[in-house]
């Protein structure tokens, strides 16, 4: 008579033979999960740092744009009388414009201007322009009414440094933002 138990215990096609093969195969593949984990974790860490750095870069770009707009906005809304040739070199106006640009950038990681001069990182430059974008040929205080006004042109430059500079990520990125505001005699009242 044929016994199921006797058949199950003998031969390579039996249930016990298949179980032994699985046990032998599992012992050879035991470190596979650990190896895959060791390969993936550094890549995921670098990806997480890169995503964080992209967020920092975006924040720095927005802050740089805001700094340029804030300085130009202040200079423009002083009114044309503040930019008359008689008051040149406009040191007080420039000091306040620099202070406002630096205040907009103060939260950035590479901020180097605790005095508020915006001469390090970030750096702010400005110039007074005529209606055509060139240096003014007439006194800006005389351009009132329906005559195109002079403009304030502010440039803010900020050097962004990523947390990890590995190729293809450069060691630093220079962000340059410009803003132009027409000088206005609006009083707001």
C-alpha cells in the first residue's frame, strides 16, 4: 500500500525537499535587505538635503527681490524734492535705502551686514536715472506734473552657499535682483 507520509519525506520533489531548498536559499540571501538599505539611505539623505537647499535658495531669491523693491520703493516715494541736484550726493537717502535693503535680508544664513550698510553679502547699489534710463540731464525736482519722472534703480546682489556642494551643485550661486521705481510726488493723503 502507498503511504502519503512515506512519499512526503523522500525525494527532491517532496514537500520537505522544497522546504530545505527554501531554507538554503534564504540563508544565502540573508544580507540582501541590509545591503539595499545601505545603498539607498545615503541617496535619500542627499536628496533630502538637496530639497532643503532648493527651499533655502527659493527663499533667498524672494528675499533678494524684496530687498531691491524695498530700497527702490523708499527712494521713489521720498518725492522729487528729495532728489534735487542741490541736495546731491543724497547721503541720507542712500543710507536709509541701504538700511531698508539690509533689513529685508537679515534672516538669510550668509548675511554679513550687521551694521546695515549692505556692502558685504548682500551688496546693494543704486543710481538715479532719467525717464529714458540714462543719468538725468535735468534736475529731477523739476520733473513734475505730466512730465515723465526720474527713476530709482536698485540692484541687490546676494551670494547663496548651499549646505552640501557636491557636483552638479556649485559651491555658491550669485543672485542678482534689480528694481526700478518712478519717483513719485504722491503724498497719500
